[in-house]
C-alpha cells in the first residue's frame, strides 16, 4: 500500500521536481494534498464554473506550510540555529510550527494589534519568540532583513528562494485534480509571492508537457492596500483583510509579470465586499476561510463586473487560509446565539418559530 499525499508531505511526494534534501533534514507535518472543491452555487453567483483550492486544510491552516517545509528543511540541512520572519500572521504560525519540529529557534516580528487571534495563538504556543512592533508589516520586513543580513539567522519570508519552490506545488495538484489547466486562477495578493509561485508551477508543468496551455492569473487585493492595482506602494495600508495588509510588495516585479504574461490582471475589492464573499462561500458551500482569502472571490466578482473574466469561464480560486484563524471577524459577521431557559417549551418555540 502506498502512502497518501498528506502522509508523504510535499518534499517526498515531488522529490524529482524539487530541490534535493537529505532524508534526515526533511521537516514535514504532512502539508499539501489539499482538496479542490467544485463550488456550483457560489459559481452561479459569479457566473463562472468555480473550483476552490482549500489551502486552509494545511497543517497550520494556510498555504504557507508548502513553503515552510522546503525553507525549514533547507535551514536544517545547512545547520541553521535560528530562523526569523516578519508576518501578518500566517507566516509566523507556519514558521513557528516547522521550526519547532526542526528543533530550530524561531523569532517572528508582527505589526502590533493587526494579527488575527488564531494566528497569534499558534505562534505563541509553538514556542516562537513573538515580537510586536508599533509599525506595519512593511516595517517589520525591513527590520528582519537587516537582522538576517548581519547575523547568522535564516530569513524565512518569501525572499527565501526555497519558499516559492514549495508553494508552486499547489499548481501541480490543481492540474492533477482537474486533469488540465484552468482558464483562470484567482488568488489574494499581498507580497506577490504566492501568485509568483503558482505561475512558476504552471509554466514548469507546461514545459514538461503536462498541460497544453497556461491559465490567466488574476491577483486580488484589498482596496486599502492595493499596491499592484495602483502600480505604486501604499504608504499606510489599511484593511480588514489583515493577512494582505501590505503596502510594498516584495515580489511586485514577478507578480506583475505573472499577471501580464498570462494575459490576466489585478482587481481590488472593498472591505465590505470581501466580508460579503467571506459569508457567501461558507453559506453557499460550507467552506470556511479567513476574510483575506475571500478577497480572491471579491476580486473575481469585480473582475467579472469589469468584463475581465468572461461568463462561464473555468476558474480556480485559492482560499489561502482557514476561517478558524480569525474568530473575531467571523463572530462580528454572524448572528449571535439565542439564549433560552433549559426547558422543552422554550426550545420548541425557537425551533417551530412560535
Ligand atoms: N492570503 C493569506 C491568508 C495570507 O496570509 C497571505 C500572506 C496572502 C494571501 C498573500 O500572499 O504575500 O504571497 O502575496 N501572508 C503573509 C504572512 C504576508 O505574513 O502571513 P503573498
């Protein structure tokens, strides 16, 4: 009997197509192998044939785990003593978990008060040193870059080349599940690392002859931090989608090239639109993602409105993070429970609508 995709983890599963690691350096928690979910009701709302790549089912609840298995395995192989990252939350949760498993010290620097509760809990409980700054993600990234340049500490933000090597595997899984490339790929963009990784995954598959063409790449951003849409940095990024609250995308050139070369583009969505789609995806399809992930759906809706994505197109939207990450927004966006006495009649009145 052969092991399942999750049990193997990405590095063992795609050994022939990823950087080589010694067996005892591989740091895996069973990442990858996430489902591609057909979403007919949500698709009808958008006027497309929609699939959801549910990356919230990775070990720490986000797509970051794909890049952390490769980055931490490389760090372990190189004998690194410590890793560091700046994060809007998910990178810190993933780095903390993979560093714990590798037995390597982890320092994470986050924008104070702007990280969803679940992500903060993950980094703290995994034993990372969590440092908050009175500043943005962009400030935090500048600080950790200096630290990693001046000291023997490995940077595990997506400037680390191993990160994108791991993340590109999601494109390969989509091709395996669909049997072909989708017409459009839509994903939320912050630093532009993930859209770059997907594009790399698809172009490599195309070069191998696995697919006959390439998807168009659509990057979705929150209006208050839409640096790629505007074509310039945003000085004070602000959005409820805190995971993508980034004003100076470090992968802006490659992300721009992915959208441009594929014949795709970028779309912005307002916070209210993002929250509306965050509700639609779970109420239509039962798939609970974090608000930042729903930016892909809100951006797609606006790209449909503007005529960029045609009616009936086959679209894969990436839901990058799990809804459990951000309980505060989930509760604010839903009805509170009703409170009743512990009596049969009281429950009957509720159930039957008395
Ligand atoms: N979706 C989620 C849930 C994210 O956490 C991120 C990035 C993105 C999308 C955007 O990906 O930056 O590669 O364009 N989160 C980083 C972090 C910045 O620190 O967790 P990108």
